[in-house]
C-alpha cells in the first residue's frame, strides 16, 4: 500500500475546514518496501460532522518481485477512523483478479505503520517503525506456502508449491541502493512441492528453518539456512528420503551463479547415529547435479534402508533389504559421474527379507577411482544366495581408471565344493549404468545339498564347470561357456545361460540343457515315478523361467540302449506316463493278462513337449493317425503307450506330474 501518499492525504484532511470533503490521488507507479504498484488511485471521503470517513484504493498491478506473487485489478475499501492523536485505522475486504477474497486491516501513525492480511485462519501481519523505515517485520500464522510461490521461483524457476502452511517471523531490510536482505525463522507444516520435470518432489514435510537471504538488484543471491526436518518424504531423482519418528538437522550455504545455477559451499545433515554428512555441491539451473563432495558416517546402518536407500534398493530389486553394522565413506562426483569413493565397512550384515541374499561380517575398505589407481580389500564370514549357503572369502581389489578389479582369484566354499571367482571387473559409470564382468569355476559342488536347499527331489551327484566370462548390465546377466552337472551316473550340460532382473520383480532365467546317459532307475526313484531302467538322453532348448516358473521350452527326451543295461518299465511307471500324457497302453495279450505283470520290457521311450502360451504341444517316437507313440514295447507281453491329445494345458500337465510323483494315480488298464 502507498503509505507515504496516504499519509499526506490524511494530513491534508486534518488541515481542511470541518465540512464535507473528498481527496483523490492518482499515481502512475510507486515502489515502496520492496513492492511495485502501477495505476494507483487513492480516494478519501469524509462527510461533514461524521465520526468516520471512507478510504478506497485501487491498483492496476501490485507486485513484490523479491517476496511474493503479482496481483492485478486490486481493490480495497474500508471505513476510516481517526483517534485525534494522529493515528488512523481502516479495515475492510481486499480483492484482486484471480485471487481469493482477503481482509486487510491498516494502522497508520507518526510512530509506525501496521497492517494485517487474513484469510480464514491464515494471518500475515506487517509492522514498520518510523525510526527504521527500511526494516519491515512480517509475522506469519498458518500462512499458506503457496503465497511464497513467486519468492521460490526467483531461486528455483522449475519449482512449484502445492500445499503447506508456515508460522514464524520474517524481517525484510530494504535500504536504498543496497541489496534486499531477508531473514527469518519459520515452522513449516505439510509442505508439498514438485518440479516441472518431476526430478524433485516433496510431500508432507514438517520442520523448522532459519534463514538469511541476500538478493541484490543485479548479481547473485546468497542464502544461509539451518533447521530440522521432523517428518515428510523427499524424492530427488532415484533418491527417496523418508523422515519420521526422529528429527534430522540440516545446514546449508548457497550462492547463486551467473548462469542461474547454485553452488553450495556447505551442506550438512545430522541424523543421530543413522547418518552424519558434511560436504559441498554444485547444481545447474535445472537442479541437475554438477559436482558433489561428501564425507558421511553411519554408526547404525539399520536405519538407512527405510530413511534414505529405499529408492536405490528398489531399482536394484532389493526392496526391504536389512542392514546392520557401521560404515563411513567419502565420495566425489563430477559431471554426473562418480570420480572417487573410499568406503570403510565395519562388521556389516545384509539380509534380503525374501531370502534371496544374505551376507554376514562384511568388512574392509572399498576404494574406487575414475582416474588413477587405488587398492582395497573386502571380506565376509558367511552368507547365502537364494538359500544356497557359502563360506568366508577374501577379495583383494584394485581400482584403475574407473574399473574395479580383483587383484587375484578368490575362492568361496559352497555346497561342499568350491566356487572360484576369476577376472572380476566392475564399472559403475558406463553408458548403460553399472556394468559387471567376471569368470567362474565350479569344482565339486554337491548336487544333493543343492537339491535340499532348493526343495528338489533328493538328487545325487556333483556340479562342475567353467564360465570364462559373465556380464551384467541393464539388469541382465549373461554367461559365456557353460556348466556341467554329474547326476544319476550321467551328465547334464547347461549352455546359453542368462538372467534378467536377478533381484528384481519376476526374475527371468533362460538356458539350453542337454542330457547324456542319465540312469533312469535313479531318476524315477528320486521322483517316485514308478520304476524305469535304462539310459536317458535328450535336450531342453530355449528354456525360459519367469519368477522360477517355466513359460517356454522345446524338449525332447528319449532312451538309447547301453551295453549291459536292461530296459524295463514298471506297470506303475506306465500308468504314470499315461496319466501325464493323456495316453493309454495296449498289449499283444488281453488287457487283463497285462495287468498280471509288474514290469515290461521296452525297446524305446521318447516324449517331446514344445511349451508356448501355457500349452504343451506333445510328440512321441512316431505318429499313427491321431496318436503318437511314447513307449514302444519289446518282448512278451508287448505293450505300446500311445498319446492322443497333442495339445495339453501346461498347468494341468504340471498338476498331473505332481500327482504321479505323489502316487495319487489310480491303476487303470485299457
């Protein structure tokens, strides 16, 4: 409000004779207390002998470029009173185009100027003393933070306030020909804020902040602030912070750069024993990170996943990961890339709530350099991967020019054998994000322990193999080479092995398998699938498991004669094969005679399944009309097992396999 012009008009009224009078002032533009007013019309009227007059003020535009929003077509009309000692009071509704109706009360005297703006339970009170006309005090009570939108956008053009209120005091210094100086202390309740590019979002933020802001007419702004956050959520890129239950203190100093970006020579966070951080940073005008240098320590890692790490853990597929122990680290980021990291881990444990990963006693020093070289060493006592327990390991590490490598092969006791890690190389800053490469050797892993850990039937044998190179990037793990399992006196070779989202939602595994000379008697005994003697060969091409459930493959399994190995099949096994494959069996003798035999000789067994879209396309040794032969008999009685349904629903087929393995198939002879 143009207080000086209004004061002159009031003084003129006091000097006029006691008769009806009016006074009008028109001002093209006016600047006062950091506010700009255009097209101002002030009209005073005081009827003769009346105890009160009327004040009307109109303005085409009112703006406070440094402190608040812009208003147009502003109108204020109020009854004007005078106490006879030089003090004036006026209170009435304030309206402007595009804004909600408010109430404005003004007190003018030779000592001070006061005003109170209110809307509902929100109140903004202004006071300026005559002895210090360049100092304006603002007291806020439940003031919507939306009123500070223009102020925020001066420092952060992409930010927009959505909700929240503030209580506290702000003091505005507007000395002539000197920078605007704003200082204050505010309690914030329910702040909601986001940016136009969705890179930053704040919700339900409660806290307190003290600040000191210097804003020259031309040149960079400077802000010093400190306070605490009591509750709320903050999302910056992939970093999600959720503060609740215990306040976290902060402090920062920020200086605006010529290009609109900001340099933070001091950045600090104090969150009890969960996290202590000191550092400096630099941001571009769009809030993207240019540079960052931090020193951090956590004496209680258990608090970090929920409060600070859930966003990154979710991207890695490790939501809900539990941490324990302590750690401290220093890091440097420049140009959006990690330049240096020194992390020291003190008896750290990691536990995935879905039992996919567990590591105990992780300790040592991890050092990484984008340029130059550094060495470190990590170790752990024990752990497990998808329920597969492993023992202690020592990892001698070296970083050179952005790649972290093993300085020597490392051996890990696992499943009664040994897993050797070769040629490990980690690049955290590649074009595709994190990239990992390594080689593996498996020596004598016990398949029996593997089966027990995974809930498989009691297989026996050993797992050996060499994977010369495995590569992980963009949540995909690909293996060169293959693995070989010695099981059931035969061999299963695994090749073309890869995984997608190994720790994410719906992990996917792809592989090709080939079977060589498996002992069918041991295999069917392990599955309780009747009894078959002989040697099994075959292939399972294009196997694809989604969340460990088969969704696609092309399989062909068959027997081949082997010297000294009998080929016999029990009636139970015949029945199970028939129930699974929608088949029937017939013999050269009458069915009732066939039922008298416990087992039969066979010449060949062959069965195929091509799975796609939850339908298994069945095949056998050869076709005759609508049927296909699964078991080709030999000797007396001679039997044939023939399938007639070539398209079988895969979930139904899995149920039949489970029923057959459990002995739930009733003996029926056709």
